[in-house]
C-alpha cells in the first residue's frame, strides 16, 4: 500500500507539476503572440509593449525567494534535530514558509 502512495506522490511532484508549468508557460507565450499580432493588425507600435521594469527587481525577487527557502530549510532541519521531528516534513514546510516571507519582503520593498 505504501509503495502505491509513494508512486503517486512521485508522479505528482515529478510529473504533473513540471507538465503544468510547461503548459502555463506555453499559453502565456501564446497569448503574448496573439496580443502582438493584434497590435500589428491595428497599426500600433510594438516597441511600446516592452517591459519597463528594471531587471534588478527580478534578481532581487529571486534572491529573496531562494535565500528564504534556503534559510527555511536550515531552520526546519535544526528544528527537526532539536525537537526530534520528522525531517521529511519540517524541511519543506519551513522552506515554503520562509520563501513566502522572502516574497512578502520583496513586495514591501518594491512598493
């Protein structure tokens, strides 16, 4: 019974999630392409559509997200050692929580 659950969990994390990300990226690019084609048909200038956001913000966002996830992983590992908790549960949970805190900090900084 446990082998089936492990197989389903592995399929979900290593199969469905990457496939969903690929599908989302594909549709996003498809919609951008349609938007640009519509602009060309109406005679509008495509160069105005460029993303005016400074690339330093992207670097900052990813840096805060990944450093938060790393710090959360470390914190989860230390908590699992101190309180004798399951590492397989604590490390991902704390990584997600601290990564989310990093994204909130980025949002507050950018605002």
